């Protein structure tokens, strides 16, 4: 009897099978956009998939895709519009999954300001943070109103988007996230209003995507990661309040009204099928960037994005 108990104790003490270690670099500090990753971590879904995932917030938001391309991270979170430019420049990257499946970017104005429609921007100042893609989005939106960027004054506000708008430094900003800046302005008592790119002449796109180096990526490990985040997304959709409590408990900095509001607004935008690829989105956006003069020629979808489940 004692021998059996000893054998059982030894069996229980044996460590579980070794987990595969992988690193994921976020696009920014942890926020509700990353809900499925954090919930998968907290709920043990990564562990269930045989993964030990290191989640890294970058020192510089420009670093994550470079780190993935250089093999210094297994996955990085980036943006579909940026991916097109980076691949065109020769960076070894490919989209392997989707985190947020709708645009978050918007053209933001004061709700009770002088700009009631996009045409009202003629002769006014528009703030931006990232040259290139944001200017192309803005140009397309202005075009719908019969304007061009020559009709406005562009001001680089260096990531200080809503403060620049609320202080009157500019009359509108492009690059504001509808799930954050709109809530931030309302909380501060200066409500804003968004013009949405996908309703104003810009092809719709995936805001946040997972990218990897196609030459060195571990397909099996990435598929297990995406499966765990899909499971987490289902949990978030089914249990919005409980999942918020799990997410916000990971950091005191997340426990405020802005993050709680952003959480609720982001839930319907998470990709329910993170592995699945909408190839048409990549074709249309590549064509859009080519016509805007930001890329030369167009690349086939296979150079930009893959559906690992279909391979």
C-alpha cells in the first residue's frame, strides 16, 4: 500500500510536458485592444495549447514588425495598412492572423465645433502622427467631399491627438482610435465626433494583425496561439463583464473609466476567427495604396497574408 502511494506521489510530482516558448510583441502598452491575448494568458488557454507566451510591450511602437522580421520575436502585432508598405519595402513579414477585424482609425472633430461635414475642413488645420498611410486615408476622405490635402493645413501633433483637438491647436485629427479618443474626450467633457474612413471612400481593412517572418515562423506554434486567442475571444463575447474583470485585474493602470468604456467598445471588433483570411481586403487595400502612390505596383495576396489553416 505504501509503495503504491509513494509511486502515485512520484507520478503526481512529475512535471507536465515542457511548454513551447514563444514571444509576442504588442503594438503599444497593454490596453483593451489586446484583450484576447491577456484573457488567454490569464485563463490558461495558452498553457492548455502547450505554450508559454511572453507578452512584450515595445519601447518604441515602430519596433514590433522590425523585431518579427529580424527573428527577435515569434509574432508582432501590427496594422494592415503598415504591412502593405513594409512588404513593398522588402521587409520579410506576412500576416498570419487578425486581432481587431475593423478599422479603429477615424477623422475626429469636436462634436459642437465648426466642422459639421468633411467639406467644412477647407482652409482648416488637421493634425496627424504618422505620415504616409494616414495622409492617404485623409486624402481619400477629403476627395469624397471634393477637397484635397492642398485645401487644408497638415500639422504633425506627434501622438498628442485629442489634446491638440481639444485645445484648439487643430480643427480635426486623423489617426484617433474610435474606441479610445471618443471615450477620452467624453470623459473630459469635450465630446468629439468621428468620420469613419470605411464610410468615406477608404477600403475597409483589419486594424490590428499578427505578423511573422515567413521564412522562420513556426506554423504549428502560431496556429496553437491563434486557437487559444480564438477561445479567449469567444469567452470575452459570451462574458463581457467577467472578462473585463479578468483583464483589468492584471494591472492597476487599466482600472479606470476610459479602459472600461474602451473594453465595451472593442468587443464587437475582435476577430471571431483570428486565423481566417479575407483575401479581398488585402487586394483592395493594396490597390488603394498603389493608386495613392504609396506603393509601386501591387503584390499578390500570398506575399502579404496567409491563412495557416488552409495550407
